[in-house]
């Protein structure tokens, strides 16, 4: 690839269209933060905005059909991706709101019955304790120290003489186990 004096340089655009990895990396480094800023103006959730930008670069890499106006092309792709995301999100929210209203009504009726609530609470408490007791010993200790005693990962790491990453792995394993074993109580887990 020849020297890149301007982002509109035909050689640079051709290099990207031909699959030149170095040119694509330069494109990514030049535009990633600008596009993220643009997407963040449309999308409130930063992770979603980052994913949109990632998808824009994937699209550029896979299609390799940039014409002469690189800036316009990239910004238009980003803007359209954000608008598509918002349209999809709006449709999902309408569906979810209707389902949430129905679920809230059912839950309100069930929870307004105090006797049923106490039975449900007792059953849930027993199920949680039983599920925690089924965890491997170290995993159970880490979970109890974190979620019941309220210790931070570093504190658990020091107390148990294990790395913070191991603490994190044990917690991930414990939470996965609880999600599975308590799925009848919490369908949203």
C-alpha cells in the first residue's frame, strides 16, 4: 500500500476493498472512536453502541464495496445501523410491555394472597439453601463469602488464598448452577 496522505485516497480505499488487513486496521483506528461517539448519540447503552460499531466494521470487511466517499459511506452505515437498532428495540419494547403488564397483573394477584406468598417464600428459601449445598465445597465457600457475607473478590481471594480470577470463576459457576436449579422460581434468570 502506498503512502496514505488523505483518507479519501483511492489507493487506501482500494486496499480496504481488496482485503488488506493493515489498511483495515488503519481504518478501524481512525474511525472507531468517532463512530462510537456518533452511535452513543443515538443509543443510550454504551455496550449496544459498541456492538453496533463492531457490526459496522464487520460489514465493511465482509462486503468490501467502499466507493469514493469513505467518510460518507462509514457514517451512513453507522447511522443506518443505529436506526435499525432503535426500530427493533421499539418493537421489542411494545411486545415486552404488553407481556410485562400481563405478568405484573398475575404476580400482583398471586402476591396479594399473604398465605400463598409465605408458602412460596419458604419454598424458595429451602430451594436456595438446597441448591447452595449442592455446590462443590470451594465454590460454595466463595459464593457464601461473596453473596451472603458481602465480601469483595479481593477479600475472598486473600482469605482463601486463591486468585481473584479463581474467585470470579467460582462465582460464575455457582450462579450458573443456581439459575438452573431455581429456574422454576425465576423464569427470567
